[in-house]
């Protein structure tokens, strides 16, 4: 696979990760489609193995999201700014402390947004707990899975 096409696959994967944070955008399926595109062009054992593993993981995530309690977001102050800061925190945490850093980064992004909005630590932390109970868990599960798939893809591209 040549470099321009590899960059386009990376862009689709990145859009998928960002799409997880935007309601109505099928982020998980964009990540899967980008990986499928890559596997169809590379046609190696590593590519097909990664596609099968990612498919299984992303399907399990869809079931887990379905089993989580329903979302109750009215009155919590969930904004697009919060989604951006939470996503940036998760991405930064994922890069700084591979894989496990995504969780504290995500929560830290929500805390930063709420601290800036509300002003005090107590109010911000109470809001973080409420947001995580309502929507954070399902978004975090999906985002974490997509980041794992993208991380594995980057590792596979470097390994080839």
C-alpha cells in the first residue's frame, strides 16, 4: 500500500475515533471500515488477523453498550466542548500511558471542562460523576475499543 492511501486509511480511522464523541456519527463503524480497506489492500496474515480481532472486539463493544443503562443527559450540561476535551484527554492519555491512559485522560478532560465551567473542585467532581454515570461509561467503552484498534493498526503498519 502506497503512502497516500495509507494516510487516507489513517484519516478514516481518525475520523472514526472522533466520530465516537459526536452523537449520530458511526465512529466505530468508520474505524472498522478503515481497517477493512487496509486489510483488503495489504492482504497479509497480520492484516486479516487484525481485522478479525478488531471485528470481534467492536461487536462485543456494541453488545456492552446495549447492556449499559440508558442515557440520561438532560440537565447535566454535556456540551460539545466537553466532548472535545474528554476526547483529547483520552487520546493524550492513550499516547502518554499506552492503552490504560485513555481512561484517566477521558475523565480528566471532563473534569477540566467542568472545573472551567463551574469553578470549584467539589462542584466539578460532582458533575463529572453525574456525567460518567449518564453517558461517560458507554462513550468511554466505545472510545477505548476504537483507540485499541487504531493503536494495533499503527503497530501493524510499523511492523510491515
